[in-house]
C-alpha cells in the first residue's frame, strides 16, 4: 500500500474501530481500551478484537534458547566479581551487591586477588515473557530517537533478528533491539524493533535491506514510513517522553485524543509529516 493511500486507510480504521460520537464523555478506562484497539489495528496490523498479545512461556523459553545459541559467541565482560568456590564444572561467584551466582566455569576469566570477570550474554528474557531483548552494556539510550520495524516471517524471525544483531555489533552501532517471544507476538508487523539514533538511519538501513525478501513479510508497522519490503522507520515525537517509549502507542493516543476533540484530520496531517521527516532522515538529511 503506497503511503498516499495509508492516511485514508488509517482514517477508515480509526473511525471503524472507535464508536460513533454520542455526546457521552469517554472515561479513562474507555480511552485506554480505544487506544489499544487503534494501536493493534493500525500499528501491529492485527484485528482489533484479537485480544492482548499474551505470553506463551513454553514458546518463549524455546525461542530464547535458540537466540542465545545463535549469539553464544557474542558476550560482554562484567568485572569485579569475587570468586567464592568451585562447584564441579561450575563456579560460584559473588556480585558487589553480595548476591552469589553459580555459573559455568567457561564463562569466568580470572582477574586478580580472587576476583574474576564474568562473560555475559546481552540476550535478555524479562519475566513478562513477551519480548526477547538484546541489551548490550554501555548503550546510550538517550540518543535512540528512531525506530526501525521489521516484519519478519514467524518461522524466520529469530534467524533474522540474530543476523541483525551481528551486523550492527560488527559495525559498532549504538543500538538496542527486541523480537517477539511467541508465535502470536511474531505475527505482528512490528515483530522486530531496532532502537537507534536517527542520524544512524542511513548507515543502519542498508544493512537491514540485505535481509532476504523471502524472510520478510508485508505490510510494515502502520505508524512507520515504509523504506523497503517489510521494513519501516519512525522518529520519536518530541513530546513522547522516555526515549524507549512506544512510538506506536504515541500515535494511537494522539488519534484517539483527536477523535474525541473533533481534530482527527489535524492529527493525521501530523502523522503524514512524521513519515516525510522519517524518509528524509533515512536518506541522510539533517534534522530540520
């Protein structure tokens, strides 16, 4: 779908998903429900009544294991840990906070006077078990003012994601990224999200455009500018707040607010301008 056709489509989705105006004020709970429906329909390209993207802990554990295996050679040092004792093929170490950990001896390197360095993976598996994260130490989150969304095929998503991680790490890009942790999460148009500085888009996007088209799907995440088959880019709006906040939810909130205020066309015009600016920055233009 060409972007010139996206705005009428989004207007249609919003006015279909949201109830007709009846003069009754929308309370906070209703507003959040409507925001979720718009976000799901437009940004993730899923049916609005499909329910929440629930965790599947069995699938999550399998996908995390696969990601860690694929990235097993990419580790980062965590120093200043105290060697406590040997435990078979493992080692017990103590963190500065006093917490003791039992880890494979292969993950530990000696430092000095009983201290060791632990080699850790940046693959992170939060308890909520919905997204698998790559969280390398030393990232500069305050500079990540752009998002790249990759609509990978569910059966190829972990392979695509780990290759993205390798490509960006090998080129010393400052970034973080996440991938869906279940079949349901991988059905989203934004099943892979990369957080980078907007100034890095001209360097990063060519790397992602090398992903085989057979591993990608259409369409792109609804609130992003389409830059290639299955790949969209978006800029963080200035009023979003936290740099890791959701661009998709920002626009869903903005559209619901505009709908309640009768200014939907104004909000859609702002969305169009954001796509134009994302396209400019993707091609290397300076911030206006």
